[in-house]
């Protein structure tokens, strides 16, 4: 608003913003106070200006709030990242402190074994109170385990007693479905020092359970599930390839389960590490019996100079090796395929020059099981049942990891199957609408673009595997067969015209030539697959021309053509010129007359159109079919002219027939022969023989023999 209107504008704004503002009363009062239309217009302009000013102010406030919101969101993101890093650092510090504490306790246990037994009895909060006093000895722990497992049906044979097995923790849990988060059943879990037993409650027997599953701790991963009311106090157990979700009674029990599971797994890993260290220690060999042979001393000296490979110790006590099976399980569960393969490469590199001892064999057995699991997951990633969106690049991750695992043949097979399903799905999703040529353009674009992208991705993924390229060529041939089936069904089975079929085949050939960019030429394959349909189309169109020519011949009156208008005559001249007949003017007469029969002119146009369309479809396998079709079509017209010359008695009509025969033999046939040679690249002997045979007829027109 202007400065002069500032006071009025502020009063008006305050009036409109007041809580008791009534629009009807305001307009009524304004109408009474105004002197006329001009005052109302000015007041309306002031309200309009105030509205625009308010709108601009709102826009500025919204924009300012939006910027502050973006900045706040960015700060929250930074804060979340810092909190995550801080949590990660605290977790690492906690792990380090626990490891140091455990190492100190183990050292103290070695110095004083009785101290370790007393500490275990006093510090284990998860054992029942009745057994804490007996925890110092092994019999107490085993007795507790036996007592509890007697309540579980079906686990006695699956869980053999061993001197080192004891119960760590147990409790009731509720299992939920991992996909729909629906309650499944109530279970009771028994955590031993080396495994986890899950049992279901028997409905009619209180405190009795039935065996459900047993999971070794080596292949078990524990994941905390965030609370999402009403789903809370849950945690997930990953045992590839399955996962189960359990709910604790409250947050405290959930925390105890998570802590005791992690602690038991850590103790299990440390005990396994100590066992491997003890097995890796060299054992003194028994002293051989003394020999009285004086030559044995020399042999012994030589053997001492050459130590055997079995005496070399492989150090498997490294922390990353001890945790390797568990780390592989976590990588597979989290779909970190690259991390899993990196761990395997690291292990293979470490053991490459090491002897194969018994501990190494055991480690290899554990790792090989994870490799099979990882391979199964990668195979599932490449299966056609998965989503086919994303193009060929979406498969690169799984393919590259399979190749790194030494499964290049399987990766190639699965990659090509995945792409075949994707191409087939893309073709099926094309809607058949509009003209046939439009659909063929879409079909060729979809198919050959997919084929080109697949070929480029194949070159990228399998650059160092030359043996897989033959499989790609076989796949490309089968895909081309699928394309030709869809192509032929739309073009040839629907009885399209020869010109439409020729244009569609031309489009397919042009798209096929794009594959030469990557050194792949499939033109000969598309020719071989289309030759049968094209032969059928040529023969069908040949029969149509022959029938039409015979029909015109039956009604032939041997009269000159009268085109009535100069425009029609000019159009006919242009059509003949496009057919290659350049000397047509010598057959035109005065006004709009043409000194040729309608039958001969129509035959010329139809034959030349057939030849032009057939040459678009031409490839060497169709040479004889095209040539024989041309000869049959020409013979129908030639035989009709010969028969008319022999049978006509009127001299004037006979001269006209001879003029039409001269046009056929001296103009049309040479043009057909020349155009065929230009399109094919070599002369046609059959057409030359046909023209030479017609020369005999012109020499002896009264002959009763016909040219066949």
C-alpha cells in the first residue's frame, strides 16, 4: 500500500482480523456510508491490495519455515549419524573391556582352579537358585540340565549327554510370524553352552514340553527388534536360511536374553579358540627303538635335515579366523554378499601356502557350509521368480559374487535365464493396438534394446570368461526364435499385405543391424527363421496376381484406354515412370487416349509392384522362389496375348494386340529383368530365356504353338 493509505490500510487490517468480524454487517455498513460506485471500487481495490499483501507475507513465512525445516532435518540427520557413531564406539569399548576382563579371569582360573569354580557359582545369575551352591562342580550343572530336559519330549536322542554341556539360561517366550507379525505359539527356550533348544508347550500337561528345534551357537545370529507398539520386547534369531521372532515377557527379560546369548556365544568362541590352540601345539613323537644298524645313523641325519610338512603348525588362533563362521552368517543374513566373499578370499589367501592339517579341515568344513548357503542365496537372487525390473544391471551384484566364488558357469546360466524371462515378459506386456507396422516398431525396439543391453552387461560381467560367450550366442538364437514367433504371428498369420510385410521385415533387419555395434551379427538367424513365412507370403501374393490377371483376361475387349482427363493421364505417366517404364509417352495418343489395353497396363503396374516389394524381402534363400513366381506371373499375360493373336480375325484389333505384345516384350520384360538384376546382384537366366522365346512368337505370329 502507498504511504497515504497506510493508516487506512492498518485500520482495515485490524478490523478484518478482529474476532467478532461479520462480513454481512461490514458490507451493509460500507454500502450505507459510501457515496456511490466510485467509493465501493476504491474500497474493493484496498481490500484486494491487502489480500495480495497477506498472500505474499504468507508465502514468505512458508518459505522461511520450509528452509528452517530443511535445516532442522539436516541437523537431525547429522545428530543421528553422530549418535550412531557414538553408539558404535561405546559398543566396541564394551567389547574390549569384556574381552580384557575375560582374559584376566581366565588367567586367574589357570593360577587357581578352585577360585574359578567359586566365582562361577556366585556370579552366574541365570542358573536356578537351588543349583548355585553346586555350580562349582560339573555334576551339579549336568544334573540341572538332565532334570530340565526330562520335561522335553523327543530331545533325549537328539541331545546326547557330554561332559562339557551344561544349562546356561531358560525361559518362556512367544513366537511371532516374521512376515505378518501374528502370534504363532508359546515356546520354552533352553540355552546351553553350545546350542539353543526350542520346545513347544504341551497343552494338557503343565510344565511339559515337546522338542521343536535345536540350533548350534556357531550358526546363530541374534538381532534386537526395535519396539513398535503393540509389538515390543522382541528379538530375532537368524539361522540361515530361516529366521524366527520371539517376544519376551517384559523389557528386562528381553535384555537378559540378549546379553546372555551374546555372552554364551563369546564364551563358546573363546573355548573353541583354546581348543584349537591346544591341538595346534606340537606333540612329542615317541622315541624310536634303538637300532644296531650302523647305517641308520646316516639316514637319521638326512631325515633331520628335511622337516616334514605335517610338523608345520598353522596358526588358527587369530581373532578374525575364530569369528569367521559367525561373520559369514551375519553377512549372509544382512545380504552383504561382497563382505562375505571378501572374508572367503582373505581366508583362502591366508591358507594358500599352509599344509592341510586336521584343524584346517574342520575350519574348511564350516566355511564350505556357509559357501553353500551364500551360493543358494545368490542363485535365488538371479532366479526369474524375483522382480525383473531394473534391467540387466540389477543382476550384476549377484553375478559378480558368484564369479568370485568360482561359479562362473552357473552365474552365466542363471543370468541368461533371468534375461530370457525379462525379455519374454516385456514382449507379453506389449499391447496389440493400431496398425501392424506401429506394433512391429514397438516390438523391435523392446526386443533389440533388451538384447543389446544384455550383451553389453554380459561383456562387462564375463569379460575374463571367454568360455561363456558360446552360451550367450545360443541364448541369443533362442531369444531370436521367441521374437520371430511374435513377429510372424502378427505379420504373416494375420494375412497382411505384401507391402506391409515387406516394411515390417525391413524394420526388423534395421534393428538387427544395431547389434553389429558389439560385434554380434544375427541377420542370418532372422533370415533362417523367417524364410518359411516369407515364402508363403510371396506364393500367396503371386496367386492373387495370377487370379486377378486371369479375371481381367476373361473380360478383355482389346480397346484403347480413354482416361478422360489430362490429370488422369499425367498420373498414369507418373506411375509408369515410377515402375521404370521411361518410354511410355510413345504409347499415348491424342487427347487422353492411351494406345494400350487396360489389362496390359494393370498387369504392368501389379507385376512391378510385386517385384519391388519382393526385393525388399529378398535374401539368397528366396532367390528361386522369387524368380519362379515372376516367371509364372509373366507367363499368364504372355500366353493370353499369344492366344489372342492366333484367334483374332479383325485386322485392326490384331494390329492393336500386336502393339500390346510389343509393349510387353520390348518394354516390360526388359524392365523386369533389369530391376531384378539390380536388386539381386546377378542376371536371371530364366527371364532371359522367356524374352528370347517371345522373339520366336513375334517372328511367326501365325504359329499355333504357345510359349510355356
